[in-house]
């Protein structure tokens, strides 16, 4: 046992400080997370620290993602039991989902850790989330990319980074696709979910093919289904994206009636401009509503993954000039809920 973990700090609320009604990053607070962990939990783990960037995650840019990925890639994985990467909650689901793909073959656990409140706020679970990541790395022996997080009035949970969804509105709580985290910490031990939608523990550390070279396409527009959504406001006459990704209702539907609200007309409009339209999420095992019958013949359906994963896969596919449908069918790190 190496008892050694590399911690990559990138900023976010977990690396910030509350003063009055303001939350911001502060140089003096950089070592607070590890120091507080040692004070509460002790142990003989040695931490090596890297700080490739220091931002609030809502401000993240493509260059920041590149710096974060380059830092993680450069870590000598043979020296460590695992890697902890701190990140803000606002864009956690995007970065964690991305890293679950481009680092799908990582041989040790990489665990994202966040907090809803600064460490000097009594409501913060930042230290607990960090401690959960340390325990998971030390005791579970899995490889891949994960997220350690504690929701309100719940046990700490470990999520597959490929399954994490965007934080719940206002509360900031996180969940996984189908509401099933990989495991949770109960009385000091990790208890694994028995959900049929999750891989078995023994499957997770099997060797996986590396993702290889990657580049993210920025020319993407995302739209979320809402009552009375007027597609006529999306006029791409002057500047057009390469793809539009539409988040469907939970039942895999969207309005196909009326004029401005009719997604079929909007898809036809995009088709004339050479813009790919992708609809997500779609459960391949679910019954299809009559209103959705025409959709599969007019656009691309993203089956059995989260909307966040669909966005990442489309950006990666277009960034490398790969076929979108082919990339959406892949199951790089257990992102498919009906994976093979």
C-alpha cells in the first residue's frame, strides 16, 4: 500500500472563503481542506498537491479544461493509490462527464470532490466529501473516474462520473442517472447499489480501451424542452452551429404540434442548413409515445445516457470529425444504462 494520494486543486466553492455575503477564492485558504481533513480524521496518508488553475467553476473556459486535463494526464499514476480533483459544483457534471470519457482507461481511481458551501461555513460538507474520496481510494480498489458527494440529510455517495447529472435546482444536490449512485458510505463501509442499471463492482476495474486523442467542438447549441417553447427564436441565418442538442421531457417526448412550438418543423429548418439535431435522453427499453414516432427518422436519438453525456459525446465527436451516431453508441465507462 502506497498510502499516497495526489490532490489537484482547481478552485470552486470547496477552495473558497465566505466573508459576509460574498464567496470568493483566497490564497490563504489553499491548504485548509487537507489541514482540516488531517485534524478530523488523522491517518498516515501522504498528499502531494498540484494547482493547475484557480477559478470558480461557473467561469470555466476551454483552456481551463485543457489545463486540468493536462495536469491529470501528467501525474505518474504508478506513484499513487488515487487522485482527488477538487471542482466547483456549478459545472461539476460537465467536467466529470468529460473526464469519464477521456480518462476512461485510468488505472487508479480519480475522484472529483466538491462542496456547496465554503469550508468556513458550518453547512459545508467539503471535508466529509474529501474524506469519503480518501476512504474510497484506500479501501475499494477500483479504477476509473468517480464523484464523492453528500446531499442534504443523506449518506455520502460515490457516483460513476459517467452517470452524474446536473445539480438539482436551488438545493444543489447531485444524483446519478436512474437515481442510483454506485455506492454509499454506511457506518464506515461502502455499500454498493443493487440497481440493475449499474455495473457490478468486479466489472468496474476490468481493462478498458483508452479514448485517445480528443478535441471539443464549441459550435453546439443546447435547448431544453419546456411548455410553449418557441423554436422560431432560434434563427441561425447569421451564425449557425454544427449541432443542436435538445433535452427531452422525462418520457422521451417533446411538442410536435402547432407551428412555432413544433420540433419537427424546427428539425426540418436545421436540416436545410446542414445542422445535426440530437435528441436526448431516450430510453431504448421504453414504450414510444405516438407524438415521438416521426422523430427517429428526422434526427439522431441518443439512447440510454444522460443529457450531459450526450453533450460531451457530440462535442467530442465533432471535435475529431467522427460520426456522431457511432460515438453515441459506445460505452466507454459504463455510461449506458442498458450497456452491454
